[in-house]
């Protein structure tokens, strides 16, 4: 394989891995850090009313998905009542009904709402049919006089709308405005009056009723704003300031001048709205968003697996990082170990025993196993029966250590069963062979090297950010693969070999 081929291969792997990673992080908004929290709100509407043996009907507007908010779950609690949901122009409505009802009743609507980061682009719409408000007599004269005055102060549609909103919000209204607002100039009445004036000017507009989704603390605050149709779409205007933007915490509930609740055959009807915020992991918010917008993406991801399988892969996906660490320490640094995968498996076992106890248990098992191996050497056994005997001895040692640790109240000792038994057996055999062929010093150096590499690998895979990244973004393993391929072509000096070769050059001089 020439250098150009190698360079292209590593560039393709790196680009593909980083490209998918960037798409998921920047477009789909997968969190980059573990335990990142996002706000979720539980919204509840309680409809209470009394009935006296007549047919009952109660209808309430309910929210729907928007570009910024997503209804991930909703439920209706209405014992003994029939329930239907209908779409009414741009709104959704829940209707509870019963042929005959007596006494006091309460029905509930509950929804779980999450904020959506990847807001879809607006879809061009046709202009709605213009509905001129019905004003007669003095009301019509008052509205037209206000419009005539404001038209002279404005240059375009946007400035006229702002002038209308600011005029309606005046603290000391004149006689014409007082007539339109009536005796109770509430925030809702002012928004409705502004919309009526805007419609009278030939501009499509409507009132939007919403709620405030606070990040902390419960809330029942309702708000209103104005939507204006322009440039093939509806655009929000603050009904108090006239600004053409609203708070990101405002959730639209329904649109129009109709009230939230409509009833027939009931008495003392009352609607109570409450909002309760709570937090969840941001990854759950992203998954819920994808279930509604990109379900195909989840079907072929790690999140489509059963929870138990996901937990297994949270560990398995760390193995390539351990392999990269071993490759660096062996091929670049020059640390010698017993095998390639032995340090990785021991490092995975250290995740349960913790580092210090893991090193102690490893040393005890390998040391006692080595003593048994030297004894078996005197029996002149064949290779396979000897390995089988060492395996039996290793398992017995692990069982004895677990029992003694349990009796002494040392919980870490009971985790020794997680050590890879076969690898431990091969380590004992390999160490005894090196001891015989190269001496005790070389065998101890490789044993210490194995422990050192396993410890460093353990410290690497214990980083929670890395565990999160390789599970949520497994495409990053393509970058790890590219680095491993590049390491495979490394033929330079190992760092631990430099002193030996430097002394050789000094002798030549």
C-alpha cells in the first residue's frame, strides 16, 4: 500500500466520522456532554363544572406541535364522559360529552412538552380570507378616526401595526379609544381591539392565546400576542410593545377571540391551567424529537436496541479506545506487555474493582498462579492439560479471595470474579515461559508493563465524556480506526529505546 492510498483511506475515514458527528451534534442537537439537562414542562388543564341531569358538553382548546415546542405525550382523564378531539381551523379542541350527568365533575387534560431546537423552516401559506370586523355607529366612527390619524404617522404596514399597538396601550386613552376598549381594558381586550383596528385597515391579523413556560417554578400565567400575515406567513408581534418578536418561553395555545372553554348544559364551569417544569437528560429530548421528525434515523442507531443491550455496548464501544491506548504505549512508547488485549480486559475489570484494589487482586492471583505453575512444571505435564490445571487453580483462587473478602467486609474483593479468567491463565503461563527463557527481571518488567498499560487504559475509559461520546456518536470510532491504521505504518524509534541507541552512537564516536 503506497503512501497516497494510505493518506486517502485515513482522510476518508476521518472525514466520514467527523462529518456524521458534526451533523448529529449541530443539526440533530445530540448533546456533547453526559447528563446535560433540558427543560420539560407538564401542562394540565382541569375543567370543573356542575350538572343537573341534562346532556352535558364541555369543549376546551388544547395545544398542538409548533416549530419550537413538541407534545411528546398527552392524556385525557374523564371518567364516564365520552371524548373526541377535533381540528377547528388552526386550533385543536377536546370535547367531553355525556347523555345525562348530575353533581359536580372535573375532567383533565395533561400534556408533556419539550422544546425543539431544530426548528423547521416556515412553509409559505396563502393569504387568508379577510374578515372585516363588524362595527356600527359610534364604534365604527371611533375606529376609523383612530386609523386615519395613525396612517398619517406611518410609512408602511409594519410601522402602522406598531402605531396601532402602541396607541391601544396608551395609559391615558382618548374618548375614541375608551369607547373601543370598554370599561375593563384588560390585556386581552387591548389585544383584541388592536387586531380589530389592524383588520379594519385591510391587514390580516389575529389574537394568539398562550402560556408562559418558565424554567423554574410552577406557573399559570397566560399571555396574548398578535399574529400578522405578511410575506406568505404569520409573524408574531408583541401586543404590548409592538415589537415583531415574542419571548421564546411563550407557547401558543389557541388562536382567535373565542374563550378557552365552551360548555352546554352545565353550571359554574371553570378552567384551571397549571404548568410544572422539570428536567430530564437532553439526550431523551433529542430522541423524542427524532421519533416525531426523523424516526428512520433512530431505527438504525444504537438507541433502537433494548436497554440491556445498550448497557453492554456502552462498555464494548470503549474497547477500541483501549486498543488505541495499547497501540500507542507499545509501538510509540515501547512498553512491553503480556499480549495485546490482556491490558484492555484487565482495565475493563478495574471498572468494577477500582484501580487500587484491582492492582492488588491482579498481583495476588498472578503471583499465586505463578507459584502453582512452577510446581506443575516439575510434573512434566503436556501443554493443554497444564493450561487446564492452571485455569482450575486460577478460578479456585478467585473463589477463595471472594469468600475471604466477603467475610472481612471488603466488597471490592467480591468483584474479582469479573477478571477475565482465561486471560489470567494465559498470563500466568506466559509469565512463566518468559521467566524461564529471559529471566525473572524480564518477566517482572513485562508484568509491571501490563499493569501500567492496564491502569492507563482504565483511567482513559473511566472518563465519562468519552463513554458518552463513543455511545452517542459511534461514528467517531472511524477516526480511531484511521489513527490505528496510521500507527500501523509507524517504523520509528520507540521512546524507551532512545537511550539504548544514543549510547550506541556515543560509542561509535
